C-alpha cells in the first residue's frame, strides 16, 4: 500500500517593525479565515499523514497578537466604536476593508454595496461617504468576509452572518473580540494537533530567506545552466544563513514543537544549503519534482520508468537530510485548479480518485508527497475550501490503496537512494528567477550588501526580517500587487531598524524606494520671474505659468494636478483638488537628498510658508544637488510609486 503525505506550508512575512507597529494586518485577518479553516478541517476529520510547516516568523506574529504586543491600526479601528473613530482610524479601516477576493464580496451584499461606494477614497472623505451605521457594518463585515468558511464551526458568528447588515455596538464587539482571539486559538490548535498521531510539525529558517542565495548568489550560474544566467550582484552571508536556521529551530521549540524536518523557503535548495540543514540536525527536506528531474538530468517520465523515482526518498551521496520531492500535478491541483469547480466536493472526489489511481501503479513502499501553501488557495474556492478539505479526508479514509504517513515517519522507516548531485533551484521553474536577476531584485540585494557592510548585519531579528524571501517576490514585475509600495517600504524599514539596533546611522538611501527609479521631472528655475502669492488661490495667470505641471490620473479622488517651480534655494509647490473636493490636507511632502530625508505635513509644519484656499500653495527650502520629492494625502500619492527626481531648468533669457 503506497504512502501519502500532505505538507501544508503556513507562512507570513514579518509585517511588524521593531517598534511593534503592524504595517499590514494579514496575519490577523487570515487567522480568522484560511488558517482557521485548515485547522478546523484537520481537527474535525483526524486525517493522518499531515505535516504543518509553521514558519518561525509566522509563529512570532501570532504570539504578538495573542500577547497584545502587536500594534495593529486595523485591530484598533475595529475595537473602536464607529462614532469615536478618528480620521486615522477611519483610514485604517477603509484601507484594508476593501482588499477582498470577489468570492468574499459575493457572500455579503451589504459589503459589496459599501465597496462600490468607497471608490478608493478613504481618509477624511469617510465622513462624507459613509454614515456611522455604514462604518459599524463595515467593522463587522470585514470579520465575516474572512470567517465565512468557518461559520459551521463558529456558532458565535452564525447569528451575525444571518443578520448580514444593520449591526449595533454589541455585534461589533462580538465580531472583533472573536477575531482578536483567533491567533491565540491557532497556536493552541497547532499544539493540540502536534500531540496527535499522524500529524507532524516542521518548520523553516527563521524569516523565510532563500537560503542558497543567502549562502552565495553565485549559485545562480549553476541553477540556470546550460542557459546563460542573468547578471546578479555578489552576495554571501553564510553566518546569516546559519543564524536563520538556528533561530528558526529554536523558535519552533520555544512554542512547544519538536521539528525534525523543514520545508526550505520556496522549496529552494542547493548542495551547500542541504549540508547546512544537516549540520543543524534536520533529518528531512522537501522540494519540487522539477529539482529531482534536473538533478537526474532527465524527465520524470512514467514511460521510461523514471517516474517511479519521484515516489522514493533520496539522500545526497555526501550525506545530510533525507530528500523528498513533491508531486507537482497533485499539489497544483489543490493550489490552482480545484477552485475552478463549482462543487468543492466534486473536486475533492476527483483528486482522491486520481491519487488512488496513481497509487495502484506503485509498489507498496512508494510514497506520494503533496505539498503547497496552506493559506493561499482557499479564498478562491466557492465555499472557502472547507467542503473540499472535509470531503477529501473522508474519501481518503476509505481508500485501500493509500496509507497516510508523515515525512518524519517515512524518513525513519525508508532507506533513501543516493543522489550524486542536487540541482540548485526552487519550486518555481527550478531556478531563483523570482528572487534575483530582475533590476529591482538585484537592487535590493545590492542594498542588503551595502547596509550589511556598514554594520547592520549585527541588527538581530530586524536584519533577518529584511532577508525574507517575500520582499523579493514583490520586487520586479512578475508578481504585481497594489501593495508593492508598502512592501518596498517594509523591506527598507527592517533595514533601518537593523541599523538602529546595531548602532549604525541609517543611510539616506533607505529613504528611496527599491521598486522603481525616480521619475525625472523638469522644473523651471527663474531668478527674474515674480514669485507666486501664497494665498491658496489663483491670483493671476502668470504666477504659475512658469512651472512644471503634473496631471493626476482619473483614479485619484483627491489630487487633480500639482505644479512645481523653483528659484535659487526655494521650491514652490501647488496642489489642486478634484472639482468639488476640498484641498488635500494634511499634505505630506517628502524630500530626499543624498545626505538626508526631510518631511513636512502641511499646512501645520510651515505656518508662514503655506496657504490653503481652493488649493494648497507652499514654499520649501531647496538644497543644492540631487533632490527627490513626493506628495501624499489620505492614501493618495504623487508620483504613484517612487519619487520625482527634480531636474532644474533655467528659463531666464541671457
């Protein structure tokens, strides 16, 4: 009877900076959603052969919520009665309440209505667009939007779900306290499962770095061979890689787990990385079937008999952990294809049937590994994945062709085959292209090297957090997201925190985004043209006729356009609102030079150098040399990403 193992990878990058501030609430929201769905399903069915790969940085964030040390603006906004929300609280609520999958909206007509009304204009416009009742409903519905697949297991939420709208303060308190308790419930649930037969807890290096690249980016050349490798910056930090692994295993043990195996972040492996895992006592690793095929130098074709090799454990001839390789087809079916079925139960039955069919052609000592992200797929499922998971478990319990076993059990029982060589790569295409090679990704590696050389590598957890794979996932253009600027800022925030922890002054380059080079903006400079009158009005046509005008796109709700003009030592700025809108205050002006970053919140920071009328006008000091500038108000930004690089053009006639 062939063996079957499911590996569920549970991870979130470090959204919390050293000051405890949470910059994105995904740990909290998914704790009440997809993570809870998987926990409920596994607990309800008792299916064996389950490996939960809990990353240490994910566990630490769950604990911060449980212990009340996570300063999450969204959680605070949910805990505050709608009538008492400040503008900052409204912004936090409206920023995150509408980043939803269509399935989440489809279940809640009232939430769809509020989303349509939002129109992308949070902040001070909230009082104009939303009533107190609207905001109260939104506070409850964002919880229900994530919790919907769990309602069968959560009686406390059923009555709220049936009501659907018109919530009061008692309902808001009930919903938010339920959500706030979920991170702690997950930790308790994982510990409970860890004590059950047939369930194994594994882990990953602390902040989820791409270990082969952290050891030496020169591995890229071998990974791409025989094809030409892209140009990549030189980086090598073996001590950091060892610390990620040491701290990762220590963290998992501190939470009460005893991991003997690891899912390498993104399935990324190399011979040097595997050796390091072995040095730290790791007994097994799992990665993608493509790595095995590349290592063997031939396709895993069932016709040639090589396909049988996918279902065996391996070990490098030089020694080290046992290596397992996941079945990509079955893993991707759960991750990307089953959600297309209108009936989740039908999708589960099809997968179970295909697993049984494959097992019927395997010898009794073979094993199938299904490994994938344990959170990402479920939102795309029509019913949120719960029906699929429960049905799959029931189908497999009745199977006579499959025996459920963990990878720890298999590593202890089976004799691995010798593997002369391991191809370096990841689960995505067998290379590291998702994390290096693109100009933006390379810039991040270069920044990491420069900041580390200054001494920030002594920056402890913040330094490790900056090395997490997720930041490189979002750099470049292969994984676009509207939150890319935030993730860019988080990467640099961790580097700044690392500098502070190491006693190193953070360099000015950390103020400028990695994601996109600054946009060139030619700004007229005149010594002779009369300066504008600072009154927030159009005093005359000529005062801004010698200026650089930048039009905002139609997606902007606050900004219509901005104008900039210069004279020696001074920069004049004018920002006009959309027709019918108020001037975009407070207006945050960020200026970056090679030596410093300066910011002003207008009008308050420049009472004598700013005026607000039908628009905002201000005069700022203009230093010599390169100057980067950006404007931001209530969640809108010009330019959308990065900065304007001001190029001064003298316009006076000689």
